C-alpha cells in the first residue's frame, strides 16, 4: 500500500491549536497534552514492549516492574521500573556482555523502542481503530523530518509540512494500515502522528518516548484497554510523560533522585 504526499497543509492545521508546546507548562515537566491533541472523550497510553533477552520474547512493562519490585501504573517510566546497575553500558540488557548472556543471568531486558511503535502493536491498533472511524481508507500521517534518512524530501516531493514546537513533519496520506512500516534504504521509520480525515481519533508516537498515546471516543479507548495484544493504560492530558514523571516508583525506590 502506497502513501502519497498530502499537498494541503490545512489537513493538519487543527493540531497547531490543540497540542501544547513541549515543556510548555514547566521547564522540568512535560505532559500528555504536549503529545496528543485535546478535545477527545478519552485517552490511552500504549507501552512499547521491552524484550526478554533470556526467554527471547517481548516483555510487558508490568512484567519488568514486577521483576524489579516496582509498581505498574499509568504514569510509570522505564528508568524508574528498570534500574541499571553501576557500570552498565546504556542500551545493553542486564546480564549481557559482548553480545552473550552470562550463565548467572536470570532475567535480562532490552529497553523498548523509542519513537517508533513496533509493527505488531501498530497492526493491532489499526485493526481496532478501523472500527471507530468512517474513513479507515483515508488517513493523514505526519512523519518527522529528522530521521536522518537521505532522500526523504525527494521521495515525498510536494508534501506539505507541519510545524509543532521545535519539530517539522512531512504530511502523507493513505489507508490506515499503509504506514505500519515506512520502508527506506536504511530500514524503517514511523509516523509520529496519524489520524483519519473524520478525526475520530488521533495516534501520537513522540520521537523521544517509549509509549504511544491515543485520543478517541470512550468506546474506542475502552476497546484498546481490553485488548491483550497491547499493553495499555488509561491516561489524561495532565499526566506526565517525562522521565521524572513516575513519582510512585521514583519516590519509593530511588529517594536519591
């Protein structure tokens, strides 16, 4: 399925007045309202899965939190539920050295994808969200222009741009499932924001976060929360999204932070 350039900038104008600037309320706290547009009846937070390097399978945040004695909740942050031991290299799972697991390893978790919703969760979302719009075959996708992939501008020549805070996005258009993987010569990139033309819902995968946020009807969000293919929690515009936003686990487990 081919995505085409969206040449009408008005397709995304509504976002400029419905999403708060990043860090707009405070220099040390960021909120859901700066990630996904206001105006929806309900909101959900979908957590990108971690990876269990021992059992070789995806792992939920709830599993990771339980293993490290943390509390799963709607505003939990990865750094608060999965504490790195001193001397651990960033980006390497617990118990992994030179690409191999040590014999003493019990569990080893690789952190979730940042800025990209994994394909399995993307497809699950598409299947659910298609039921809650009159336009599943006509969606708009906003793709960040900072992925560092050569040739994006020429590939989507004529695409309008969307400016939000300090980020610029190409606007593309196509059916709901078209952007499960935006293929490039360097791999895959993701749509940061996408919505149907009837604006029944909006999905946002902020490039610096390990979560995807969805605004929609109460029925839509309820369906997302009850689907076992994704790990999701109800959220609200005033919930924190920054690394220090998990006051439950940060305060109880790491009082020195």
